[in-house]
C-alpha cells in the first residue's frame, strides 16, 4: 500500500453506516430489547449469544468473544483485509476510495482495468473448452483425470489453445489492451521491439481467484509430459503467489464453517478432491508454504492439514512447513501432517481408495507436536544422556519460535518429560544458547487460560474491580434459580477504566496530562495510554470511531484486546455500579495512581504533584516518603520550596 487510508475517510464511512444494516445483510438479526441478537456466525451454537448495539454501533459474542464495529464484522465475516473491508463498505454507501490508496499503490481505475482484462481472459479460456476441434484433446484429458463438466464449471477451468497469439488476437485489440495483458502477465515481450506472444499455450487453465471471486492470475497445466508441467502467472500488481492459495475461494463458497483446510501441491489435486466431495482442499502455487499463506488460512479455519508425499522430499517439505507454522501457532490453532504412500498424490489416491478412506487418512494426520518430536527423536537415543541433550538442542530453537500461550507451555513440558529436565533447568540452559537469550523467558508472563470474557447474553454477569497488584484471577459465585444465573467475575481495574473511557470519552479530562505517566507497569496499561492519545487528538470521537482507529492504525492484537475489554462494560453490568460512571472512574484512577506512587522516583513524584491543582492525603503521604528518599544533593533549598508549594495546595476530601 502506498499509504494508509486517511482516518477522516474511515470516520466518514463509519458515520454513514448503520451496523444493523451491515450485520443484518449477512445474518438474521432479531430485536432483543434495545439491542439485536442472533446465533453467532463465528462459532457453532444453538442459543443466541451474539448481540449488536445500534446505539454504540458495536457487536459482541458472549460465547466466543468476537466483537467490534461494522468494519471489524466485515473483516471477520467476509474473511477479508482491513483496506478491502473499508473499500467494500464505502462502495455500499456510494463513497469512492481515495484514488491514491490501494493494496498495490495503484489508483483504483488502473487496478480495475487489470481485473477486467483477467475476467475477459478467464471467459475466453472457458469458451475454448467448447471449441469442437481444438479442445477435443483437452476435454479428453480432463475426463481421463476424473473431472466432470460440473466440477470444471465450478472451478472455471478453461483451455489455452495451441498457437502463439490467441490471447493477443482476441483481447489485445488496441495498445491499451495490449499493455494491460502485459501488466497481468498474459503476454510476453519478444526480443523484437513491439512484438508479443501468449504466455499460456496448449494448457489446461485454472483461474486463481481472490476472496471476492475476482480472477487475479492463472495456472496452466500441460496435456503431456512437457516441462514445465505447471506454469503460473508472474508476479503482478494483482497477484503474488507467496500470498495466494488456489481453491480457497471455492472452498469458502461451498462450506460456510470450514472445519479444516487440507494443503496440497497442485491445482488438479484440489479439483479432483472436490469431484470426490472433499471441498476443503487448497494448493500453494509452486512455492513452499509461507507465513502469509498460513495467516490467510487461519482467517477461514482454526486447523490446517498439510498433505505431503511420503518420500524423503515430502518429509523435508513437511519439516519446512512445520518451521513456518510455529510462529503463528497461537492457542486454538492446530496444524497436522499427513503423508501419502510413495508415488501417490491426492488426486490419484482418492480415486483409488475413495473419499471415505481418504478422509480416514486425513483424520489420522499427526498433530504438529507429535510430528515435531517424532521427526527429531529419530535422530536421538532417549535412553542416553547424550541423546536427551541432543534432543533439547534441536527442539529448543523451534519452541522458541512459538508465541506465548498454553500450546507453547505444553510443548515445553513435553520436552522436559522427554529429557528428564525440570522446567527451570530448561530455562537456564536455553538462556545460555547463542541467539536464544530470551527463549522461554516470556513463559512467566503466561498464567493459564487467556483472560477472555465468558457467559451468554441470556445470563447476567456481574463484574467486580480487581486490585491490579494482585494475581489475575476470577472469583465465580454462581446462584441458580429458574430464571437467571449470576456470576461474579474479577476484572482488572485498568480494564474498567478502558471500558468507561471508551464509552464516555469525556472522562479523559480526569487522566494525567502527561501521557507518559500512563505507562504503568501493569497489563494493558498501554491500551489505556493509546486510547487516551486517540481521544485527545480527536475529541469528537465516539466508540465507533475509536474502534475504526484502533483496527486501522493500531496493532491488530491490541485492537482485539480492546474490543474484549470494551464489550464487558458495554453489554454487561458492573457489580455495585449505580450508574455514576464519573465517580467510579475517578475512584479507580485514584487507586491506580496511589499504587504507582511507590514506583516513582522522588523527583518525578515531586514534578507530578506540583502539576496537580489539588492533592489528597495519599499524595501527602507519598510526598513525605519521597522527601525522605531524596539524596543529599537533592535535599536542597529549591526542593524545600517545591515541597512547601505542594503541601499548600487545596486538599481533596
């Protein structure tokens, strides 16, 4: 992208949208009091726990924690990116995207011209399959490979006729069209000036589609043993093969809730599996699996299954896929590995054994943890100290690639069991490894189940504020009767501040003016700090605008945490909350500030209290402690004057 989408444009889109229209056009919403409810589209459930607030222009699921504004919903439901979601929504209300903004840095009109020429080429290749003479061999080849006409239509399979200039003659009518054909890689320059020829000739053609079904590139497969067997479009403004997956659009069209995606090697594998009622296969485009591939896959499903040949090359490729997967294996995600008999690929074996037995092979795929330890264990003898030492040396760098979470913690424990090392011993040894000085040190930050909200909209949950300096835990008191269930959940104090401030930005006036002071050494204080900056820079922002800013400009993970925090205050009552948000905000803030005084350097505390118009008894106590902690050099007449000035400030009762 040549630049970010201007924030004022995002704000305008959100101002013109109604989240009820956006969500209601995609799922069935029912009025429920002042809000709307539905069964959540992001997880399976029978009782509706998905709520949409028209007042706040915000949605939240009490079952899975999904939440956000209209843009967030389109990103997650349509499985698209932030810029694409903004573009789709702006188009729906008649707004044009700023012309300088696009995924490739191109203006929209030029980009649309490339989509149009690819669409024309797609239709041209498909029409060639109906050519009575030239397409006879291609049609026979598809039938021989086990594909029906219906599957060929579903995937838009076509045929590039023999000859050097079929695309050129039929679509390159003028110089502008010729240039567009070159831009999308369908024409290749001859050595002679102004001479071109078709890239794809006498090949079965597979259109590669994006999430919206637009053709962004092509793959061509020869009819014989000619090399290269597969030929892809080159990198273009629309197509980067390290990011795209063949068959993903088709899988999403056939299956709304994709349980898992099977990653195979070729286009034909995907098509033949679909012919055999296995519609959840995708193929990389002649490249190894990349982080971008995996990020895209995990937008559609929580489980990926890699399918490889069982030979040595296949196992090496599996090893590379494993290493690539580790950095994105957050809790809730799964990667598995299946290996076919040597000489077989998915399309040949499914036609031999049938879809039922093929799915049994899929079900028996080895989980990532099993594959990792089994493949490395073959190089080590567990029964010897040397073997255990070697195993730890091999596995430690791999586990270190994983993000913080339960999965990483369990992998650590498994390694400890196999090597007979204690966890603290493993930590010590790992820290001494070259380039691994931070290995597993972040494990201490992980305290168990991720801190997500739980409950259903039909149940009332009461929140209590949690002392930020105590361990992060929940106290659940459950009282059952025929009508309701009440739970009492400990909530970090800073989360309550965030929820109140996001819903009532005018409370910002009570926060310290020095934003650096907001960087308390407590979890999620950075979210409060960033939220404060957003509100101070944009005083008229509502929660809807803040959500758009956080998702578009800020860190994605932080935006998701912000959504979960805000949803708790928006959709559920806080215990002992009498409706005086201002009083509650000031009380929590004062408590956090008092807790932070003890961590401040004496001079910093003096400066901070000097900036306040009023002080309370806690501030006086902190001031006196700071005075006693001044060094001899600091304890001078200037500090005495400053001390007296602070002491004389009006007291807050």
